[in-house]
C-alpha cells in the first residue's frame, strides 16, 4: 500500500483500495481522505454499483463517466 500511495501521490492522488478486485475498484481522490467523515460531500468517479453504494454509505456521491472523459 505504501508503494501505491507513493506512486499515486506524485500526481496528488490518494489511493484507497476497498476490495480485492482489479485496479478500477479503488477510490481515488485529489483530496486527502483520512477518516470516514472526509467522504461526506465528496464526488468521485466509480466504475460499478457496489463501489457507488460504498461511497454513498460513506456520505459521498458517485459519478459515472468513461475513463477517456477524465
């Protein structure tokens, strides 16, 4: 996890894995997320319904868009 954070951190991204699936499953943000309350009001691109539900349960909002539009 430290290596992933070091690599993503170069681009101002915080790597937060939340399941045991592929790389599209993690939540990425350009804002520091240090505790559960930090998700409140946060909008993040998600790739699936499960990830969107997790984010919603944490108080955030899921945005669905193709990677090419980022």
